[in-house]
């Protein structure tokens, strides 16, 4: 064992918890934003913050807490930073509680938070603007006043307002009076914070009032419906024969709920867009949704991401897509497909002649799945603009097939192969594929791929002069400190084109260093976990 290795082996582990990385700070902002927009005893009393306002508050809270903790840390620089972390968490929690007690920033003198209805066009009636709020019967009567009497509205957006039972009863006769002229209905996030029994009754009232309207667009997302919620909308769903767009995202749709969706919608021959994101569908639920897909030959945009689908469900979905010859956009991200489902998908991709966007990240494709899909895509989808295969654990072994595929896609605007194990060996093949043409390329992500300065330099030089290029992400790799300086020099005339490098590890494969970073991260995470209100 050489002296360098010995020095690493016996080096004492030194953990520094302060300052946190930029990614950790962003993580805290996201967590606080989620807490600030989650219904609670405070939102019932003071009102629920909108995502926009909560995001702004969370950034200000984190920044204030960071400054306070940093000032404390500077007074005792020889410490490990644990007390600074405690102050950071405590200050964030205190300020977040103040924001919750303040509630949405409404108008003075108790005026209704509604800020008058926005009509982006004569046919659109939209109450989703302004602060997110609970509305009662009196509020609903004022908000929905423009819908009374003759009007030409064909599209209504009731999202971002939480309807109580009394508000729903006010809305019911109004909806009955206009349902024959409606073509688009957005009821996403319209029962937030309501008790389950009340929410289900509200959904049933809206469903009955809208039953029989000939909709082309229906959005029921972010209502935590589950099977009970789907059945509450039974009369509305069963009466739809002309739907072109259906959105069921963030709805907690389980296997049983997915089966109900598939059974309730009578006709999907005109369906062009089906978004089924962030549900708990699983394999059996995916099989039910695949029956819906199979009956949708006009489908152009299909999203079934983050739905806990494994191999069997993935195979069923892939096979059902074989009838969708007009597909342009396919998003299956963040499922547990595995190689077998990847192979099944590769068999139907050739029918998607007009495919422009495909998102296949975090599907456990590994080398075999990535290779078979890359080989098929090379010979099909000539107009492909976005290729996303991040987080699939493939290595340099798959790079030859991927490079051949990329080389054939001259219309690519975005390429994402991050969080794999390409190393320099695989990255060089991808880089060579990008060197020829690809004048429309504006974003490349090869972050977290075990790439050193050698590969990073070639990648930077390959994209920096492309017309219209916007962003290169190579964060989370093994680029030396000198290499970082050189990278910044390459992008000296366009520094915004180079993404952050705060998670880069210049020491690369130093085992002790990795252990130290993991310890830092775990310790900081444990101290921040209790931050929820």
C-alpha cells in the first residue's frame, strides 16, 4: 500500500455540518413550501397560502435563517457547525409558523380574497387567480355572479378555490343552467382542506350538475380522490363521449380507482391527451389504465409517471400503446419498469412516427434496456426533440447504442442522461455524437455520471458554440478544482450556460471523502427532518 493510500486510510474523519450545500438549502425551501401549502389547523383559521406565495415566503424564510445561523457559526468557527444547524432549523420553523398564522395576504378591511374573476377571453370564466382560499356560500354567490343569466362562457376554471358544501349548493343551479354550452371544465384542487365526507358530497353535487355536458377537456387533478372520489364523479364521467383531454394527476388513484376510471368513461376514441401522474396505481391499476389506452387510438400525449408501476404493469402499458399510432409525447418517468418492460416498449416505439418527446428516466432500464430502446429509437422517431433517460443505472456499455441513436436525431433540443454511470469512456462517445450538427440543441444534462475533467472539457467544447444553446449540467461529477476553473473559462462569454457545480467532487473516488460527505448529509438531514409544523 503506498503512502498516499495509507494517509487516507488513517486520516481522522472530520465532519463539518455548516454551511449546508446549495442543494440542501433548496431542499429545505421545497419542504417549507409543501408545509405552507398543506391544509392544517392554521389554514382552516387563517386561510391556505397559494403555491406562489408559499414559495416566495419559503425563500425569504430560508435566507433569513441561513444568515442568522451563519452569523452564529462565525462566532465559533472551530465548532462542527451542529449548533448552527440547530439555529437554522429553529429559526426556519419559527418564521414558517408566523407565515402560517399570517395566512394569505388578502385585501384590507376583510374584502373577499377573490380579486374579481379574470376572463382571459369572452368564453373563459376563471376564478383561479389570486390567493388560494376557502369559499363559503356568500363568497360563491359573489364570485359566480357573471355566470347567472345569458352568457357565452364555454370554459370554466374553478381551481385554486376550496368549495365547501354551502358554496357547492350555490354553484349547483348555476352549473345546471350553463352545462349545455360548456366545453372545458377545470375542477383541479377545488376541495383542498375539506373533511372527506364534505369533499365527497361537494364532488357529487358538481358531478350531478354537470352530467350530460359535452366536454372536450376535463381536469380533476389534485383532489386526493381515490376510489371514493372517482365514484363521486361517476355521473359526470359516464356521460362523456367526446373527451379529448383528461387530467387525473395527484389524485391518490389506487388499483381500484384506476379500474373505476377505465370502466366509467364510455368512449375514448377522441382522446388526445391523458395525464395520469403521481398516483399510487401499481401494476394492477396500470393494467386497468392500459385498457383505457388501448381504446384511445387518437392519443397524442400520454403521461403515466410516478405511479408505482413495476414490470407487469409496464409491459401492459407498453403493449397497449401499440394502438396509439399518433403519439407525439410519451412520459413514463419514475416507475419500476425494469428491463422486461423496456423491451416491451421497444417493440411498439416504431409505430410512433410523429414522436417528438420521450421521457424514460428512473425506470431501472440498466444497460440491456437502454441499449434495446436506443437501437429502436435510432431507426424511428425521426423528429425527436427531447430524449430523457436519466437515472437508469446504465454504464459505458450502453453508450455505443445511445451515441448512434443521438447522432441520428438532428432535431434534438434537450438531452438528459444524468444519474447514470457513463464515466469518461461513455461520455466521450455521447460527445462525439453531439459534435456533428445538432444546431437546435439547447440543453444537455450529464450530471452525476462519474465524469472527470477530461470528459467535462470535451463536452463543454462540444456545446459552447452551438447556436441557441442555453444550459449544460455536469454537476455531481469528479472534476478537479483546476478543471472547474477551466470550465468557467470556456464559458467566460456565456456563464449562464454552465449549470451549478456545487455538488462536484474533485477527489472523485476517495472512499474516505465519500464517507465524510455521506456523514455530513445524513447528520444534516436528521437535524432538519423535524422541521414540519
